[in-house]
C-alpha cells in the first residue's frame, strides 16, 4: 500500500498470543538452530513447536 504522496504503508494487525515458558524456550532453540544452520535440529524444533507437515501428512507432537 502507498499513501497518496507515494510513501509505503505497513499494516500491523497485532497478531499476538500468549506462550508458555516451554514454548518460549522452544522458540529460542528454534531461532538458535536456524542461525547455526543446524537443519536437523530445526526439523526437530518444528515438531516440538506443534507439528511439522511433510508430503501432506502431519506429525504433531505436543511440547518436547
């Protein structure tokens, strides 16, 4: 979107949620593994974060 004078507009709808302490830790680990390019750990982190979808099938494991 742009304003009438051509400036870019960013809309923030404030999509937020509350997360447990376990979820917070899992998110930090996920970001750390992304940063280190530890792809196997990233895959495991996604499962721990509530499920990962492969070839149309779902693997859902509640918090690791």
